[in-house]
C-alpha cells in the first residue's frame, strides 16, 4: 500500500479521532478479475472484517470460472502471512433477485449522454447497495474507462480511511444516485502498480488465480480473446499460462485476417490451425 498522509474519515465522512479499525465490516464486490482481487488482497492487510459479495448472472458464460477463482483466492489469502482481516464466506446474490431502481437507470442514462458510456451493471449494483449499504468497488486508475472518466468529471470525491467515496454535498444528484453508495479503495492504482505491489508483498501467486478470459481452452485462459489480448498488450502476460502466451504470439505471427474480423472468429480459426500444428 502506498505510504501517504491522508485525513482520516469514517464511512459517513465525519472525522474519526479515535481511528477505530478493528472489527469494522467492509463489504466488497468480487468478480474474480484483477481489480476486485487486488482490492481484496489490499484490504486483507487491515484489521477489519471483509464480506466478499458476488452477483451471479447465470447467463454469463464465465461465472463458474469466476466463482472458482474467488474461492481459491480467499483460501490463499486466509493462509497469507500478511492477512490481518477476518474474511467471511463469499456471499452469492442472484441477479434475478435484485430489484432495479428505475431512478438509478435514468440517472445513469443522463450521465452517459454527458460523459460517455457506463455499463448497465451499475443499474443492479447500485440498486443492491441501496438495500445492503456501501460496498467496495474495484475501479482502478484507467483514464480511458467509462466509469473512471465519469468519476473524474462528474463526481467530487473525498478520501476516507478505506478509499474514496462520493462527496454528496459537492456532487450532482445523478452522480450521487449512481455512485453514492460505493467505496473506491484502489482508484489511485494502475494495473502495473498492482503487479509491482503484489511482487513486493508476496501476492503474485494469488493474483495469478484471477479469471478474465471470455472463452477458456481446457479450463484455462485462451490467450486469444479480447481480455487475454488486453493483458498481453498491457505487459501483464505473467497472468496468463505459458500455453496461452504461446497461442497469443503465434496468432499475432500469422495474423493475416485483419482488424475487422471478430475475436471469436479469429479464435476459432487460430485454434484450428494450432490444433493442426
């Protein structure tokens, strides 16, 4: 964690002179991906109670891999010497059980018209926080992401003991409606910083357990889909197994299909070629 002097607040934004930390429960959304897994690792070094939450979308093809990754990561964290937090059993909430607040959807659409596209997941994640209270969200420092851009432009943030939160008095009504019930513990951190942090504090092997691939091969990242390509192109190839890296390099070496061919189409063609080699 970066060494920095910050003003200490409770979650409600009030100054906390006693600075209590032990036994405080922090809910966090976990997806099995890099950002949320790093957030879990980072907060596990605090004397708090962590409640990981996974929103299950049965139609999402990778949900079984994501759940498997989360559980493996939690098991590893419980044995890690740096863990000071109590980590509760993963809570799984079915997407179909979440009642969407139409005001959240309307507010998101208005923000999208001004600042750019944010995914529809905010409709159900924000609606859920209205029922269960503030939840940590793994948004990292990426100036090209829709969520990050909107946070920078539409929201005034304040730093708390566990991350950023929306300053409700200085932010627009729509921004508060969509973002107001989230905690942002890793908003200052880039993906490259996450890897260097993991290497420094001994979390590299844990982060290798994350899941991001859309179309796995033999239960492992393919190296050919968009998320896999993104990891390779951003210098994070350490997160992919050797065979996935080989597929990526070979696919790029024989890339005569052009940019207009979909990842799925290229993946199918590449896999046929690779199977013949």
